């Protein structure tokens, strides 16, 4: 085998670079094909279609308003767009969202079936006290269905909280004011200086 000259090595690198550069977006795996490219976060549009049905959206709206109702601290979850947040979340093609989708959509279906069984209507159509009774039934230990419903409920609680507390209204509920400019800095308080031994 003859040694490769520097000129030939550079030529090969340039040829390989030109060939690779001619491909428009190389996709290396099935997973990458499914995910596609990340959205442009400066644009308001969502690059993937929303998948929730109207019935799922109605049940989600009713459930998140039970979890985070309007009170003296802030508006209800549906008033700040939490159902849309959850719809967008489970519609995304990323692995963690797909896992959540596989819990949330069957959970919403269970919620409607359980509501029909117990009260004769979909979850969204029930009176508030009936909705709360269905949600309370999730907490009863026993059947495998209740274990799955409990997993669904915990996930919806977490996603509703994430959707709510990342809004301006949610911040106000927590008393979070964000980063505010300070016209002057007087230095650390005396207790802090004493604590570190200065």
C-alpha cells in the first residue's frame, strides 16, 4: 500500500465534503424520519397536526378546570389555554410526548366511559359534582383499570400544572415577578456577610 500524499488526502476530503453537502437534510434513522426537524420557535405555528378529537378536548377542558379552578389567585386552567397546551404536547412527534399520548388518550376515553357508566353522559356533559365523583373514583384502590386511571390522572395533573404555571397568569398565582431590573445594588445583606464569615 502506497502512502497517501497530502494533496490526495485533501482532494478526497473535498470530494467527500461536496458529496455530503449535496444532500438536502440527511436522515440517518427511522426515528429521525419520524421526528423530522425541530420547529422554528420564532414562529407561532405548530409544524405538526393536532390530534385531539373534540370529545377529548371537551373532557380535557373539564378535567383541567377541576384540577386548577378559577379562584382569588387566578383564572381557571382552560382560560389560559391549558387544554391547547396538552393537545399540542401529545401531538408532538418526540418520544416523551408519544409516551404521554399513549397514556392520556386512553385515559380520556376511560374517563368518558366511566362517566357514562356511572352517570349516563360524557365527562364534559356531567354536572360539576358528578365530574368530581368520577375523579374521586380514580383514587379508589383495587382494579387494574383504576391503576391505569391513576397513572393517567397523575400525568394530566402534571401536564396541566406545567401548562398553567408557565403562563403569565400562572406566574402571578405563584407570586413570581420574573427578572426585574434593579436601579441600584446595595450589596448583600449583613446576615449573608456574617454567615460566610466576612
